[in-house]
């Protein structure tokens, strides 16, 4: 088989594989099995069955018997025969078989960016599902969680096979508030522990995907702590060097580390692709969401500097007002900062070490401005942290937000990521956004 590439106009091609043969298909592509049987990511496809591969993905297609496939390639798609050693799916599958020989199992998947963590996670889920094992996936990649908007981690039960975790919607969410795991690792750890507790009630196989931050001791220590806190039976590492390091850290603690090679040739995503994918996931949760305003007296607000500090008196507000040239409406004090809601200003900002505020940093939050902070609504029954977008804080209307959560909004947790009308992250994450 030689490499066939899709052009601007889609291209149809027919590919034959003898039993045991592998083809690598880069999306966008549609694969229909005409004869025989193939397997993609643990999903078996027989005669007349088909799958669609996104332009952001590539997969190994393995023939389980002599097979023929009709493949339609879109622009940038391709199908080719992997060189010896490039494809790793056989090794992956045999490790998953071993892991699934237990009755219950929790495993954490670790690896660098683009090493195949999300794909391996889906493979475990698919293979567990075909064995009737009730798999649950926790997507702990806080920057690009497939099940939730960025800055969240989330969990979903797998009830039908998936090629890409994005086909699923999270059932349980936890807000971390940042899209990089290193900023507040304790928040990520807390979030994953809570999801893990829920997951073990819901299924027998728990697979935890993690972010691609594996460079440096701190990164690996965080991965180890996650594995320990979740009581993982195995950590699967898709990189030899990282695997060795993690193994030295985790073996003394009784957690088995399994190192697997990553596929050598994959559909990589550049920065623009990643931005596009993040934007899609913000839209999925917030585009078309209803806007709700709740009076400040009837809502609990957590994760906010203004609402958690010691309230400032009228006199204190007045004395600060003179210096900042804006009228503060409300504000509060912490040991190291003062947070104020002010009447003017288009963007939140910080004045460093303002004397009138006792030499503290002063955070200014403009009332009524479009803040668009990625946040969560705390739902009563299930203790879920459902995605919400805080729109504005308004002394008259209260806290206004967008959410697709259908229940009553009584408590919110404020995140730190702000997004534009175009669903792109704006500014650097601040300590206090409200
Ligand atoms: N066995 C394979 N053969 C060919 N391509 C593969 C294989 N496994 C995964 N891929 C492709 O490799 C790319 C990276 O995989 P994946 O998204 O799972 O990696 P990741 O480690 O989760 O990346 P990220 O750090 O961005 O989350 C994807 O396009 C995926 O479709
Ligand atoms: Mg991933």
C-alpha cells in the first residue's frame, strides 16, 4: 500500500489488508468496511459498517481477517502502511488486556503532549466496555479536557464505544479555574480526588487521562500524587524516559508503572488547532446558554476575593476612591490584597501596593463590565460543579451569568480564566477576577 493523500476535493480509495495487517489513517476520513473485519481503537467493524475520523485525529486500523475498505479522504487526510516499529497498537492492546484481567481497576495515563494519552484512555474504555466492565473515564487534562470546557476536569461513564472522547459530554464536573496544571496543583488534585471517589461508585474500570506536563520534577511529582490520591493500581506512561522516572517514584509506594511506546507518526495539532479545539469546547457549554441574574443577597459566591475578605467600611472605600480616581461600590480586604468593585473601567486591573490600602495590591473589578469568567454553578443534589460563564457583577441586578444548567442557581464558584466574545482566552489569569 502506498501513501494516498486527500486533496481539496475528497478522494475515494479502496484499501485491502490481509489478516493482521495495519493501515494508518489520518483524518479527515471515512472508512467503510466492504469485506472482512477490522478493529480501530478496540472497536470492531464488520461488513457494511463505517466510522468517520476527524481532521484532528489519526488511527491504526487493524485487519482481523482479510479485509477490504472503502476510504474517503478529505483535505489533508491520508492512508498509508506504517513502517516497521511505527505502529504500537498491538503493544497497547496487550497491556490493556493485562490491566483488565482484574475485576476492578483504576489506572492513570501519563505522557508528553501528543503522545496518545487521550487515545489510550479511549482504548481502555472501549476494551473494558466490550468485556462488560462498566468503564468510567476521568479527563484530568485541565487545559484541553474533552468532556468539559478548558479549566475544568470531568468524568463520564462510557456506554458506547468512542473514537474520540470529545464525542462524550461530562456527567460530573470540577472547576480547577486555570488551564495550566502548575498554577494551582492543589485544586487539580482536589478535583480529581472528588471525581475519583464518584467514579469508583459508578464503574469497575476507572481510567484517568492527565495533562502533558511531564517536564521536571514538580510535574512528575504532581502525576505521582494524583496516582496515589486516586489509589491507582497502574500508571501507564507513553514515554520511556518519563516511565523510568515515574517508576522510581511510584514503585516504592506499591504502584506499578507500565511504560509503552507512543505511535511514531501521528496527526499533530499545532497551536492554532489547539486554540480552535478549546474554543469549540467553550462554545459547546456557553453558546446559546441562558443568562441569569441573581441578587447578591441570595447567592453564595466562592472563589472570589471580593466576597470572601473582610468587608471595607464606607470611610475606607472613600479614602481609596480619591487615589484611584474611580468610585468603589464595595470591597474587601485580605492579608495581602484589597479587592474592589468600582464604577468605571472596562477591564479588571491591579494597582500594586497602594498606600491608602495599607500597602496592599488593589484589584479593581469594574461593575457591569462584561467579565466573561469561566466558572461553575454548584448544584445541590449531586454536588456537581456545572460550567457557567460569569457575565457581570452589577450592584442592582446582582451576579449575572450564562449557563445551560437547568436548576436554580444558588451557589457559584468563580474561576480565573476570562474569555472573549470569540471564545478565546483573554489576559493573564489574575489572582482575583471578582
Ligand atoms: N496508534 C496510533 N496511530 C496513529 N495515530 C495515533 C495513534 N494513537 C493516537 N494517534 C493520534 O495521535 C494524536 C495524538 O493523540 P492524543 O490526542 O491521544 O494524544 P494526547 O497525548 O492526548 O495529546 P494532548 O497532549 O494534546 O492531549 C491524535 O491525532 C491521535 O489520533
Ligand atoms: Mg489528550
